[in-house]
């Protein structure tokens, strides 16, 4: 992986400041005051929280706004290969990842303003978001929450154009609580009094009730998936419906039925933020949307060349039971259209429910190759992960790397060209894109 100037700045920060999360707004607020409160000088903000689907919502929102001719900043996390992926700055013809020189200079400026005070690296990088987004003109800014909502460093935005809460499920229990309604309460912390709120499709009724009650208590204009807007499939198309009527659209370019609901939440959010989206712009957005590392089809590259000839290879960084279910459903849809034997190549970190993730693939996957996650200190050893897959009643074996798994499958499988899912961790997804020679752009 190429080392860039901004990467070196971040590495020096990591040597100075503690790793991990320390959920509080005190440090980021102090730092932003020293920087002149750039978070108060942003274009209209679409602020997105949730357990799953945040990134897809951000990607659809960006595609919709850019198709409508708007200039859009986007902040997402985590990155897959380079830190720069977290910052997409508005530009004519579509946003571009921040240039290395601009990024490195902003990091150095924020670190200098912090003056060695106790802070986390994520907080410094969030302050960099606000500095960059306040200094470059745009019509809108899409900002994804890092963890939770209430005490996430992005939650210093006082008056978002809209707060969006995507599907809430169990994840990061050590920080957010061990019941889905507690996690929902943390996510609901991004709602601001009187500011519009959009609630995406929710699987758990207790979570939905917490979100609705919070929005109503704060007097927020509210739109709820399934009540005020929805999307469904009809004759191979996506139909979006809200109080303004129906839109007959192409199916989203991102595969999986769950993306219909994610696209609908983005459409509702962009409209709630005050932007007009024509039918033509919505059509263009569904066709053009892209989100690396999330059900991304790999068709070429160094790793792809190692797979059995004719393989269909998917990459997805989803890493909790909720993500496992929607990924498995997307692959089951592929199986209905074009049957192929499914193999998993999986790596996960130790803060996730590994058996819960694997259970989603019971009856669908023929075999799992478990691999180490080299880009994280928290990676589960591949032999231990194979045990977790076995507990979920899958056939599994540990191998040393994704490349080894692909070559082993190539040399041992003599059936029809397989379908392969590489997944279980965004760290793994990033390493695969880097090794394959196809990093996000």
C-alpha cells in the first residue's frame, strides 16, 4: 500500500493519542472552538446514523443530489484502503476524494490547534471533516456517524437539514448497550429539536418505537419507512411512494432487496432536507450509485485471477448478524436468477458476533474458508473463526490468506464455476481491494 503524506500525519497522531473510542463531546467541542467552530459554517447537512445501511444511504443521497446538479461533500467511515476515502469534496461533475496535500495540511492544522490535549484520533479526523467542508463550497454535506450517535464526534452539528436513522440492530454492545432499544436511543441522539427526521426500515419494533418517540418529543417533522414512504419491487422495477405520489424507477445498481429500502430512505431524506429531485434525476441516481466494499462485484484484478475460471466474486464488509442476513438474502436472490455453488472466504474481528453472522448462511453456503484479518489487532485467529462457523452448522476450514483460499478452491473444486463471497470485516474488504489492485476512487 502506498504511504501518502496524510497517512504519515495520521500515523504520528496515533502514536500520541489513545486508540479506540471514548464517547464524549467535550474534547471535540473544545477543539472546534479553537478552530473557530467550522461545524457551524457547513452547507445543509444530511446526518446519517444506524447499525446497517448508513453507507448505502450516504451513497444514494450523494447520487441523488449529484444527479440533480448539486455539489456535495461526503464524510463516511471507516475507510477501506486509504484514509482519504472518508472525505469526498464537492466538485463539478461529481465529488472527488480529497487531495493528499490538502488533507495532510488540514490534519496538521487541526493537530496544532489541539496543542497536545487529550483527544482521540477519530475526534481529530472529525474536526478535519468540518474544516474541509467549511472551506470548500458545496450545496450539501452528507455526514455519516462513526459510532452510536448521541456522543459521536459528528454530533456537534446543531441544526441538520435532516437526521436519518437507518436500520438499528445489535452491534458495539460494549459501548451502546445490550438491548436494541438502548442502541436505538443512542442513535436517536442525532435528532435535534424541530429539525426534520427520516427513519429508515426497522426490523425491531422496540427500536422503531424509541426512534418515533424521540422525534415526537423533540417536535421533529417526521417520516417513517412503511408509514410515510416506502419502496417495493414491481415487474423488475423499483417503485418509490410517498405523499407526493409514485416514482417508477430502475432497480438500484447496488444488489440486494434491502437496497430498495436504503434508496427509499435516501430519497425521503434528500427531499426532507429541502432538495427537489426530479424523476429523471432519481432514475440516473439508481443507475449510477456506487459503494465500494458493500456487495461489490469483483470482475478483474490480481486476486480475481487466482479464482477458479468463470467465478463470480462478491466482496462485502458487513460484519454483524443483521448484515449477514441481508447479504445472505442478496446472494439467495442471485441463486434464484443464476444458480451456482456458494463458497465463503471470511475474516472477522473479535468484537463481532461471529456465529450470528455465519448463521445467516446456513443452507446457502457449501463451505467456509476462514482467514486472518491482518489489518486489525482485533482479528479473530482463523482456526478459532472456523470453529464459530462450525457452531453455525457450516462446513469450515482455516487457511492462511484470501489468495490461498482462492487457489485452494481453484485446485480442489471440479464442479461448475462457483459464486464466492469474501466478507465478514471492513478491514478484510480493504485489504482485498488493496491486494487486488482495485482501491476505491
